[in-house]
C-alpha cells in the first residue's frame, strides 16, 4: 500500500495543470540556478521516482530511486559515476528504499520503508550493516523514513508511524529514542530529520508546520512555526537540511519553495524555481546541501536533479 501511495504522488501530469502564480516572498533570492540533469527513464542517469538525495563530504551526489530500487552516484556536473540495486542479500525483495543519507566517513545509509529496516552501504554498493524489523520495540520500525548522521557517526532515524526518533551507532547498535508530539501533546508522525555540526537534531512532522529541535539525546530545545504570510497552501516539509553554518533549509512542497531559517528559527529568505521546459519545484521535492553550500533538489514530477548556488557567491 505504501508503495502505491508514493507512486501515485509522483504520477506525471501536465505541467500546465499544476503551475500557479508565484506567491510574493521577497525580491532578493537566496539561491541562483546553477544547472540540472536527469529526466525520466530506467537507464543510468535517469530516474523513475526520486525519493531522496544526499551529498558526500567529497561532493559526490547520491540519488535514491524508490520505484527502481537503486542508488545512483554523480559528480556535481551530473556525470554518472556508478550505481547499485538496493535489493541485495537475504532481504532482496520488496526493498522500496524511501530515504537516504551519507555519513561524514562515506557510509551510505538507506531506509527500506516496507520491510522496516536500515542498510548501510560502501560508496560502491557493498553492504556493510543492516538492522531492524517491524515492531515497536527498541531497534524496530514502523515505516522508517528520513535518516541523518551526526558528525560523530550517530545515526538518527525518523520512525514514522511509531511517532519517534531512534538513534544508533554506525553499525546499528541501539542507543536511544524519543517521542515526537504535536502542539496538542498527541503523538506526531515524523517526516524529516537533520543534524547540525553542533549535534542539534531538527525534526519535522506530519500534521503541523513546526520545526522542533533537540539535543543529541532528545531533550527539546525549542521550536518554530515555519509558515509564512505569503503561503497559499498547507505546508508540507518532507525534507530538511542544515548547512555547515547552521542555517536550516526546508523544502516546502505545498508552496513549491525552499525556506531558509537561522538555527533557532529566525526567517532568512525563500527561493522558488520553475522552468517551463524542465520543471522545477512542482513535484515531491527533496533537498540536500553540499559542503560548498550548493543546494541539490531532487524533483519528483519531472524527475530531474536541480543545482542552486548561493546568490551571494563571488562571481
């Protein structure tokens, strides 16, 4: 059922049917278009359903394809480097890789949403570790989604339908957990997770527009509402990332923009991109930030990777 729902969300439709006038968020863009690659297809360098994107310390761009059940790797210019199927080993069927991240030391972590486990790969696709099964106990999952790795290697997993964050050692040993709750104190399904260089854990959830941030062990430090007056539609923060300075980026799929905040929630700016020939922030977007501060957006409708550089980057 989960796969069917995700696939339906990414079914291509006429671009003209989804384009709406851009809301007015400000005149000073925080990013500038710097290129794109990809497109629909099953060959190397093409995508069926981009479910996540990540950038390694060295600048390699990793793209997770949910329907094709594979990871592909590219350089920043979009040159295909290598790829591998996520359907390896004993748990080789119904993999359905939903989200991914790359650790500071290069391990590629992928959450397998339907079979409720996590896999860690080398940069060439060999399996290093795997853990998890369906359930509610420590180390068990109910639809694991977003993953983030702290500078010390701790792996944080958004355990979606269990409404919690679990965290593990790099090899999958259980270290701890904490629950996520909405403004009414009810358990909230987790949606996105990111970790800053200072080991602050940022979490978004279904059903509200707040960003909550925690200590590395789950102590709530604060939160903010990421809605803006110019928003025309309900926010949907599926993807969140933190750059090396602590700036927090949100992919607002509902309003088709990137929102930027300080590490404690002060608003910085927004960016929206659309090209009638190639698409833009019109589908189920996911984002990642490289160490060069370039932003990479995996766009689900047109199945392309878009690259954006800081607007204040010296020419």
